[in-house]
């Protein structure tokens, strides 16, 4: 984890809620009375407002990381090795996990809204692997969906009071790797308690005028209505939860938004009669249905794939993300994608992932409607392009899990690396922000042209469609840049 964040986490955790809180939570289901929880302590070097911003930053990183890990797990599912009689079942699991990942995206956006409301800087960042912290539920790992990884996901999303025989077996399995595991709900409980108390965060710190800069359901809930969110296949469509994207203008709305996120994902108390829609319950259902070695539901994707070097020994790649040396590449954790063609696709994936995050971040800097008449506003263009990049992330992930990891002929395939860019900071001026979009689109054009030129036998329809869309986007972006 970034060292500056690690230092702050140490003080946060030493001066957090008292130990008896966890005991109270564990016994929550023994009665119906509200829990009496101790008040959080303020770590040294913080005001309550600053502390609330820090916790929201941590929550944003947790949600971003969970989203990425769930996406990787979902795209690992399937493949020709799945017996025909189980393929619908595996596709259904994939839909469920993709849906959960998209709900994590909603959680990430809602946390940004709360940050905007209380005047904190936004945070779409996260760390690359491997990392963990006392607030992170488990060590960040891109890995295929297995019974062991499901156990960790279940524990992370588990409600307080979940302690039957099955719970103990899953907790034991989740901790078998030696990781220290944590419930995400602990973080959300603390944030709600601080934001709800006017002695901690003052009324004047809640700025209702920021709602015009916040994301709303009407803008970001596209395609995710109940029963129609997140699926990439057409099997077993069922009633499913909505993606939560809540603009907030008051203290109560901020606390309620965080509570809604907690209820959907990190269920606070275990009640099997009302908990069918939580992430915890959906992961638990897959866990119960997952095979114990009789057959393999996932492709042979690597753990923590990465892209570092061009295979040409005479040059070091300066990728859209970063320049690196062979020594640095060898020392970095993860599995390097070394197949020449696959590595180009992985670079393209990382670039489009970066474009998604830049579009989302830039959209928060602009206020107003999405369109004026038949034309998109600048904000509308960014939001529209963010949805386009979500499609590209999905399409490129599906391509990568079918391409070889290396040239050994082992049958191992690649996976989406989700490598973070060197920075997500936006330029200071609006014109320079559009220049950044221009640069990213031009980088994509170079990679797309290289793939079409060097490897014309695969996915040419997708690449040509991407070329056309990028040319159209680039024309729009250039109109936003002053000519002098």
C-alpha cells in the first residue's frame, strides 16, 4: 500500500472504536435491542472533518479494489473445459458476480458524492497488487474464482452476528492463507457514526450546492434497473438489486447513502429472511453450489497478471502507463504476460481502463445537464464515454481470457491486468484536461493500428469499430481545446 496512506492508517486504527464493539456486534442477533456502541476516538493530527475525509478515501479505495477483483473473478469463469451440462450454471454465476462488481462501482460513485458534499477531494485511486491494510478486508489479489476466494469474499461482506457452523467453516477457509481478514462493514459503521454527529462534522461542512457536481441515478443508472443490471449473457434473468448511485445534499442523506451501501454489500446483521439481495448472500449461494474438484469452472488465468516489457530485447516499452526496466519488471510481483500479441491487447486494456477513470474523474469537475437540445454538453460527453469504456473493459477482458499468456504452448491464458496509471490527477485547467483525453485517444489509435497491422487474424471487427469510435471521440475532444 502507498506508504503515506499506511502511516495514516496506523493512527486511525490505534484511535478507532474500542475493542468491545466487535463483541457487541457478534452478539447482535441474541436480541432485538439496538447496539450501544462506544464513540470513535479522534486520532492525533486530525480534525473530525479531516478524519471523515480520510475514512471516505479509504472506503473509495476498498470499493474500487473490490470491484476490480470481482470483475477479474467473473471473467475467469467459463471456457471449453466446463462440462456442457454445467455451462448455464457457470454463466449464471458470472452474471451474479458481474452484477456485484457493478454495484461496487455504484458504491464507489456514491462515496465520491459524499466526499463532494463535505468538501473533500475525490479519490478514484487504488494500489496495485499485492497490498493490504487493517481496513482492507483481505490482501488485494486478482485471481480466478475458487472456493477459497469465495470464502474471502463472503467473510468481507459478512454481517455482524453470522456465526453458525457454516460461518465458522467459511471463516476458517478464508483465513487459511494466513491473511488477517476484516469486515468492510466496520469501516462503514465508523463513517456513519462520525457523519451523523454534529459535534464531529459541523452543519456548515455539508454543502448542498455541490449536488450539481455529483453523480445521479438518472445519469449513471443506465441499464441497471432491477432485473436488468449487469448481465452479459441471457441465462436465468431474475429480479436483482439496483445499482446505488445517490446524490446527497444533507447530513441525513449522506448517512442514509452510506447505510444503503452497507445494506446492499456489507450486510450489517444476518437475517436470512430479508438478506437475499446482499453481496454476502449472493456469494454464499455460489459457494454452496461451487464444485469441490469434480470439474473446473474457470479458465487457466494467472494470479495477478501484469504487462511490463516489450519482447523486443533492444527496446524498453514506454507504455501508456509507465516506462520500466527489465530489472524492475523481474522484481515486481505477479505473472507477466509475455506473448507478443497478447501483451499488446493487455496494454490496450490498461489504457481503456485508465480512460474510464479519467472520464469519471473529469465528469465530477463539471456541473449541469447532459445535453442541450440534441447535442451533448461536455459533461454529457464524458458520462457517455465512461459507459463506452465500461463496454471496452468488458470486451477486452473477454478477449484476454482467450489469448495465450506466453509462447510455451502450456494452454495458460492471460487475464485483464487492471494496472493503475502513474497518476489519476487531472491537469489544473479545463483545456489541459481535454488535452489529456486527446493524448489517451491518440495512444489508443497507435495500439489499435499496431494490432491490426501485426495481428490481423483476430478480432478485427472490434478493432475497426474502436478505431471509428475513437476518431469520432477525438473530433469532439479537439473542439474543446482552444486553438491558441
